[in-house]
C-alpha cells in the first residue's frame, strides 16, 4: 500500500490507519512524480491518492500513469467536493473515493472492497 | 445642475430660439446675427455637456470595472481562506489520529474519535460555504443530510437513518452551532442504537412564528417498552456541549424517553443579515 498526500501529517496519519488494519505501507509520496516513482519501485496493490498535490500535476494525473504502468488499484482520498474534481476522478479508473476525514471503518471497507473486486 | 438637466435646458432654449428665428421678420439682419450668436453659444454648451457626459460614463465604467475586479479578488481570497481553514482542520484531525495510536485505553481512543467527528462537522460547514454562490450562506437541508449520513458511516455498524430538513438559507453564525449540535445528538443516538433497531430520524422543520424545530429520534424497537439507556449523562462532555450550543442558539431542549430517546430543540429561525 502506498500513501500519497502533500500534507506530511495527513500522509502519516493515513499510514498509521492503514497499518492499524494490519496492512503494510511501502512508502509515502507528496507529489505526482514521487508517487509514480514510488509505485514503479514498490508495485503496491493499492494506492491511497490525494487529489490536490504540490507541483504541476495532481493526483488524477499520477493515478492515470500508475494505473496504466503498474496496474495498482487507486483509492482517491479528497477533502474537496468540487464537481470539476469529482468529474476528473470519475474518468480515472477510481477504485473508490473517500472524503476526508476518514474513519478506520470506512478505510477498511474501501480497501476490502477494492482488494476483493 | 446635472448634465442631463443641462442638456434638457439647453434643448429647450434651442427650441425656443429656433421658433423665434422662424417667426422673425426677414431682413432684420441685426436680430439674425444676435440669434446666430445665441445659437452658436448654445451649440457650444451642448458640445461641452455631451463631452462631460461621455467622460462621466467612462468614469462610471472604470469604477464598475474596479469594483468587479475587487469582488472577484474577494471571492478568490475567501475561497483560499476557507480552503486553508479546512486544510488546517484536516491536519488537526491527523494529529488526533496519530495521538490516538499512542493510547492504549479504549476510553481515551473513543474520546478522540468523538473529537474527530466534531472537527468533521466544522469542516463540512466550511465546505458548504465554499460551494455556495455568495460564499456566505448555504442551504441547511443538504448539509444536515450529508452530516448525519457521514456520522453514521463514520461510526460503522449500519444503523438506519432518515433525514428530513426544510430548505433554509443559513450563514456561518447559525450553521456552525447547529452542525455541532446535530453532531452531538446524532452521535448520542448512534451510541444508543444497536443492530436491529429502527432508523435514527433527524428532522428540521419550520414551525409557526419564525421558530425552528430540530428533532433527533432513535427508532427504538429492540424490546418494546424495555428501559433504554437515558439521554446524555448530565456530567458527560456531550451534555455540556449540547447545553452550550442550545444556549447559543437561544433554544430550548426537551428530551423524552419513550420507546427510544427523542431530543427536540425549539429555537428562533436565524435572521440573515
């Protein structure tokens, strides 16, 4: 499992939540480029992806590349409800979309659904 | 005298001057010369008035453009501030998650989870204002729907939920305490509900004379008539928060304990400034 968020504390908290479910976090990334490099290197089954990232590209861009090259399932994690963002996620093979803040229960449910599918 | 008045007065003088000219006896060259001079002067005044009008219009257009750009700027800044507020709340939420993992006792962790849901309510209010056209007010109905649903999902366990709220525009001053109050009442109801219980009902209705009635009811139904866990322990944090928020909203809280606990808050409808 990889965690992508440009807020390092949010990434740390998400990692802790994932590990609390008994899963392993292979790394965290803060930009689209870092996320793509991490995914190529570690080939995670699932990526938790924030939409707004530092840098030119956002989480949707990174997810497109990761999905095409590594084939990881991408769960989008977003704080925004903006229709433009949601429309972009829709077109991007999203395995699931979670809205921050995320409870352990919601996270477990989403990951189980994605891995079971 | 305004430009318009000046133009109208000028035209009136011009018209009378023309009339006088038509009826003037031919051959009276001196009178013609005087009339001509008067007309030339009137014409000059009209040209000046028109120029002033054009200038004034340009000034006005400039002011409108400046104001429009200031408004666009204000919207951008407000959006940015709301985004920052939301982001900060998410960072605080993450800090709570990180802290919770360091605690071993269940009670402390449950308390921190409850704090997370209160923060979530604050964040959701900001999300509503961010999405509204005027960046100041939002409709309380979809907000209560989403808040209650997310609180239920956050808790897990699949308790039924029904939300009925009348459309009502509110600002932050009212939306924040209302959102926090609903959070407490719904979390209390979820905490008291078990598998097989009826749905939790949340209702916000306009009563007569500018009064709002908020109701949160548990479905009940585990064992009809069986004694239920009473409403918020008066010494609990939830009770303290509910009391403070009801007071802030100038409301009155009534709790009845029948088949399930039913909390009702009657409060004045907010006046939007």
